[in-house]
C-alpha cells in the first residue's frame, strides 16, 4: 500500500528546497547586480611615450605636442586628471609591464625583470587576478605581458583574452594601406579596424552575464614598430616639415628622421581613435559615470636616440590620464611624480581589495580625491626611480645586460651606469650594412636600439661632417655617473656629474637612490650585486631568424 503521507512529506521538503535554492540564486544575483564598485578600463599603448595634444597646454612640453591630435585623450584629460610627471619603472616592454601588474619595482619580479628570456613567477600577486578573485569580471584585448612565458601571465593568459573581432588594429598603418591597395577608401579601411576594436570590447562586456564590476585592458601594439613609411602624412595629415626645428637636440633634423617621427605620431592618433570607440561604447551602455578610465604607455618612442631602453625622459616619461566622473574633479593638471607601478595598488583600492604588503607602489586614489586642482599635491611624491637590465638577449657577449638605475626629481636626473665598459645599445654588430637591413633588422647592429629608418640614417651617415655627435648620443659608451640639470637642459644632453659645483647634489641623489634600492632589495645592490649578470638571467633565447610574432613585439 502506498504511503501517501510519506510522499506528501517528501514533496513538501522538495518544494522547500526548491524555493530555498531559488531564493539563494536570487540573493546571489541581487548581490552581484548591485555591486556598485567602479569598473576599470586601462588603455595601455605599446611603446607610447608622452605624446598627446593635451600636453601642449602645459608650459615646457615640446612643440610636437601641438602637431599630434588626440581629441579623445584630450577630452578625458579635460574632464579628469592629467599627470605631467608620470614615469615607467623600466623603459622596456616586459619589465615595465611586470612592474605594473605586480605593483612592484621591476627588479623584484625575478625573471620578469628582463625582456627576452622572461618567465613569469606565478607566486607574485597581480592586481587583475586579485580583482577577479574578489568579484570582478576581467579581460583584455591585444597585448598585456609579452614577450615572456607564459604569455600574458598575471592576467589569466588565454582564458581572459577577448579577440573574436581580430587583431588587425595592432598593425594599423600596414592594414589600412592593404585595404586601400585593394581599392577601398581610406575611411572604409580605417573603419574596419575600428569595428574590430568595438567587436572585441563588446565580446568582453557581453560575457559579463552577472553584471559584475569589470576590469578591461586595451593593449594595442600599433605604436610599436614597424609602421608604414609616410603613413603619418598620408593617413593623418601630419606633414613631416612641421617638425623642422622641433626635434630634440640629440636627433639630426633631416627629412628621414622627421618622417619617421611623423609616422609614429600618426600611430598615436590611431590609438586615440581606438580609445574613442571604447568611450562611445561605454556612453551608449551608460557606464561612463561609474568607470575609471586610465590611459598610458609602457615607455618612450622606439627606434630613436634616448627613447626606448634609455633612462632619459625621452625613454621613461609617459602620458598618464585618469577619468572618473564621480570622484575626480575636471580640469586637473598634477605635477606629482608618479611611477606606473602605482597603478596596481590604485586599481585594487578602487576595487576595495586589500593591497598586498609586497607591493612597493603607492595608490593614486588620494591624488584622485584631492581638492587641489593643479601643481604638486602630496609632498612625498617628489621623485621616481627607474632602471633597466637585459633587453635583447644577444645585445652583448655573454648575453649580459646593461645595468642602470636612476632617480628623477623636479630639478635633476641622476643615473648610475653600473657597467660603463659595456655598450648601452649593445655591440656594434656587422659592419658595412645597407640602409634597408639596418632599418628592418634589429639584431644586426646595436640590438637594444630598435631597427628604424632613423637608426639606419645614424649609422650610414656617421662619418659625415657634424654627424659623429648624433652617432655618439645614440650608441656611445657612457660614464659611470650622469647628472642633468632639468631647467637648463630639459633633453638631458649635458652631463655635469664631473663638475665640482654639483658635487653635493650628486652625493645626495646617489645616497637617496641607493637607499631606496637597498630598502626594496634590488639584486643589483644586494649581495655581490651580480645576480642579473649570471644565469638564469643571462640564458640564451631560441629565436631562429629573429622572428617574433606580431602580437609578441618587443
């Protein structure tokens, strides 16, 4: 005989469990959808230094800021905060990004401290994975952390990549020209790449089913070489002749160099256009008010003297803009010295996540919230420290680095070159090379200086009258100590380290620099100081024919 009372009891329990589980799901959904923590969008261009037209409004910035046009960056700067003294920790892609992801000085990230041969240490906490662990939807498009193994480590690798729309934007001028060569108009050709940016971002947003706060990294590499010669003028209307008399004193003011520089500025304008797509999407989805947008680049211009891989401002001083309508008052221009390693702690504080003690960066949120509109805001942010070790593995015999550290203040730049007998840009390489080879193959000569038309011109014309000085600026050896007076020498070409009148300030800067390096356990000044000169930091790298895929450019 069937026990109907028992069946009824079981059904009642089942209905209770079903209702309870449904309420649990509703509660979870309610909690997630009402998480009011801000979204974070980080637009981070490869090899983009301090080049944006918003900087033209600040006294002392070079004339080329008036030539490049970046309306989307300018808008966010006008509505938010513009940093005038933002510096990368290392002017080399992988260590610079290691520093940002970890919120630490680059030299604390193990094999993440070098470029070719880099290996990520998964025990190092990174801000994206900490945000994800604490309820954020995270993702990226294009480049985060590379070259290195595993690729884009610290951001979840392929698991958090959103590129269903493609990655043609990474070679902007080349692909626009391909479309145009096939008979398409310029506007149509550019639009194909803008649509790709939109598709990738929408893929990321649409994958956020539970409407969590999100953290997105937009990392195009188009501002990294190489780009199409003449594209600055042909695609963006930048006449190289506008740069006459406006190049820094360490570069020859010749047609090839001006065109090369103009083409780079064109790629900056392409990055700005891609940023505009993100802004439009956020506005259409009514997400702008609760989204922190931060814009920057991983170091200075590639393939030019004193740029990428150098500790002069041309290599380390970068753009930095933050836009957060609910927090940052509009129109602020801040002179505080900030290091991009400060971004990791910043994003964690914004996401209400505990900042690991191991992080040496200092959150910028207090600067965001400060009522002071301009100038120096926090008195302790009065210097930054930068450095480098190994860039291209084969640059020197024994796969050795070129170790440097520097301290930059408002008035001075002080640099220690720990091994002045080594060549800063690597060994000279093969002699009597032709222009095309030098312009397109990085490793054949001075491998820590990217192949470029500018590099080729400097080497081919080094014997011409007046050009030896430019050649030495680019490739010559450097003394153990360098000191530059910023007010009278903004481009840092007159080393006064040996002048007795600067003896006291040099001593003070050196002591301050070494004190911070020792406090933060830099292997270059702890123990015997030779860690970076030995394996595993000096291991070889198997790159047959010097081939690096487009999405793994240096």
